[in-house]
C-alpha cells in the first residue's frame, strides 16, 4: 500500500478524534461555526461526488455503475435510520431522550458504517488515481469533525463521561482507517467499491450535511455551500495545473 494513502487514512481518522475531543473539552466551538462548517462540507462533497466520483465510477464499472451508486446511497440511508435514528450532524443536547445504552450502541453501529465507507471512498479513489484520492480525502475531511462531534455528544447526552465520549469517536476513527485498508485489498473489485462509496459520499453531502445547512435562516449558509463547491474546483484546478491526471 502506498504510504500516502495510509497518511490520508490516519488524517481522516484524526478528524473523528478531534471532533470528539471538542465535545469532551470544557470549551467547544459554537453551534453556528459548526453549522457553517457543515454547509462548506456539503458543497465540497457535492462537487467531488458529481464532478469526479460519478464519472470515475462510470468509467470503471460501466453502465451498471448507477446501480452500485444507488446501492451505496441506500445502504447509508438504511443504516442511519435503523441504527442511528433521529441523529443529526451536530451536538445532541436532548439528554432526556438519548439516555440508554441501546441508543448509544446503535448510534455507534450506524455512524461506524458511515465512517467505514468514508475510508473505502478514500482508499478506492486513491487506487483509481492518487490525485483523485487526495481530492476525495480533502472533501471527506470537512465532515469528519462534525461526525466525531455527533457521536461524542450522543454519549454525553446519554450520561456517560468524557472518556466514553472520546472512546466513541475513537471507534469511528478506527472504522475510517479500516475502510482505507480494506479498499487496498479489493483488487479488481476496487471500481465497484468506489461506485458504492460514491453513493455514500453523495448521501452525506446531499442528505445529511445539506439538511443541517438548511436549518439556519439567512444567506450565509447557502453562500458557504457555494464556497465549498468553489473550493473543490480550486483544488481540482491546482491538481490539473500541476500536470496530474485526475
């Protein structure tokens, strides 16, 4: 496995840990700042999934690629609603409703699969093209902090201590890195994994993060979505100017 993809996997995993640490710390980032970050991530993920990942999946898999993309989208939808219902990206403050171990364990399962697919997206994209892997990593990083933030806040809302909040975010970090490692062993199946991961990335951007971006009134959040898309095009342009094929 290329050392760079291992570094990217570790960096993405660190995003979950940082998100969890923010919740566990005495001081945390404001809800407004987190909302702007999620809007930025929504735009970036939309850009990378529609402009890069979908065409790459079509090239690698062929005319059946949309079925795998749809399958990846529905897979995350199913697990989030079955194993992590009523969760959203952000701090969970309704402690009176999120109180038992069943809720925390199912949240870890649902978001754990989500994190695993993040890793698969990075790893399989890197197999298709190292430059594409870096672009996908950059987009995914923008939502890793909210992901760790979410699972840690669920643990705190359930009445657990700081150590359990950090442990939960560490589980997501490990799931992310395992996804990167798993993608490297897929061989000829890597294009299919990329197509499934594309559906997962599209779900996170268009459904999870966009829904959170839409909760705030005013023009700032929509502008951040457009900024996120613009960031994707800037990164893509830099990569192409550097003469790297993607």
